[in-house]
C-alpha cells in the first residue's frame, strides 16, 4: 500500500466513525456524562481529594514536546513490541478497571472482546463485574493479564492467581497503592459505592477459598467479607515471595512512583513495574506518573519491563511516555467512556483511534519502530 493509499484509508475510516461516534477522548467523556447518572460517572471520572494529581497527570504530558526528525524514510513502520517473550502488536494495554457494569450492562465482556479484536492486551481486575474465567472465554487466545488486589486472607490471593494461571492469563499485576482507600469527595457527595452495591463480586463469589469463609454465600455477606480483606496496610515486600510460591507467571508491581521502590522491586525479583498513581484516585498531591517515570527507568536500566498508566489520552502521549523510558502504557478512563457510550463498539472505536494516532505520531516523529523512540526526540518546556 502506498503512503497516499494509506492516508486515504485512514481518512475514510475516521470520516465514517465521525458520522455516529465521537473521535476525541473529550467528546467521548462528554457523551458519557450525558448518559451516566452522577454516581457512576463521577466514580469513573473523579479522583481523590481536590483532584490535583488527577489534573497533574495530564499537565505532565503538556510539559514535554516532541521534536520531529525529518527525511528519515518512515515508509515501513512497526508498532510491535515483545514482552515476557510474547509479541504484542502495539505498546498499549487496557488498564485494570473494576466494576465495569457501572458503565455498561455488558461490562468487562464487551471490553475484553474489543481488546481481543484490536490485539490489545486486557488486564482484568480482581473486582470485576464478571469472573476472570468468563473474561478469558470471551477473549479466546488473546493476551490478558490478571490484576490482583491483595487480601488479608492470603489463601484467597493464592487461589485467585492459581485460577488466573489456569484460565490462560500470562502475567499477574499486584496493585500495591491501595493499602487504604483514597478520599474521594465526589463519591461522598453522591453517596455512591459500587463495591457496596455488589458490582465487583464476580471473582469472589466464584472463588472456592473465599466462599469457604462465609457461613452463607449471599451478596451481602460477600460484600462485608471483601471489605474486611481488600484493604491491607500490612502488605510488604516479603509478600512477593508468598505470591511467587503460588504462580509461575511473571509478577508485576503496579503503583510505584519512587526510584527506591524500584530498587526494592528488583531486589525482590519482581518481573515488571507499572508506574502508576491509580489515575489520581488514591493519594492526592502525589507526583504525576510521567514525572516519576525517568528516575524509575534509570534505576531499572532495561532489566525488567517498565509500564506507565495515568493520564495517557493520545498517540502523542504514548510516544512521550516511551521516549522517557516506558516499554508500554495502559489506558483506563478513555475506554470506559467508550464503553459507557457504545459498549463493545465504543471500546473498539477508542482503541482504533488511539492505535492510529500512535502510528501517525511515531511516523511524524521520524521513527520507524518503538525502539526508535527515545529522549532525543523530546524537549522539556519551560
């Protein structure tokens, strides 16, 4: 296909999509706001405290500018990467987002099908609205990881990761920044808690170890047991060893922002790091993930994969994150807005746009592959 044909195809695809569906993330968010009640929308869109970190995640990307290189023949490009020995079509993942039934009745199944069709790995949440086995069935052989919220009952955590391995998930993502629940003013204002509504119970009420802890398996009893176990201030680095005893899968730690924690992750044999502040939903006033990324990437020095989430909205954002040291990025709110507006089709459209934006941004930066993206194409603005 010639460059002119490629551009014509892209223009035609975008033109068709604009006839019915939004193109920009801002428009997806606006339509989601019109569709969803206050409680679900604010739960998805909001952050903790005064939402300073939520805003700072986006501002951080605007502090870096791409300086394109010219005359470099970018005819033949590839966005493919390899991670844990598996080839992926692009350095973009869907972040673990729980309780997706608050956005759309088809919940994680719609998201999983869209991710599989796009060749984008899906990270399933512990507190999903559909079980990890159902998600796996919807995805077939497509790449998927399982995100684990540590439980104070360690045998429940062990059971979850064993189930994930048996269901064909290829990595475990341990989220470590939820030892306490973030102070979310919007949720307090709305009096809204999807977890208390039972939206995130699917993996628990299908888990034999968890259910064995209940005198009677009812939604009410399950919610109380989850709330008793899901916040875990005693979580520490020695728990990685326990997790390692129960799975052969790579273990990534999600929620690191300090380079010293990256050093500890390496010392404890962690297989990957996700630089994340939970999308600004946990500690308000925390450093943005993009600002935290370079120091962590320097510590890791390519020894294990480093991924980034929180604030990624465009293909140019993906270029910037990779140029600053990430091997891949994860998106969260953008695909949820697509899910809310148009279900599986909405998620597919959001992914299609982002993947094409990334391809265009990579080409216009003068890069033919993800490996070409480095600090030399960026400048930090005053």
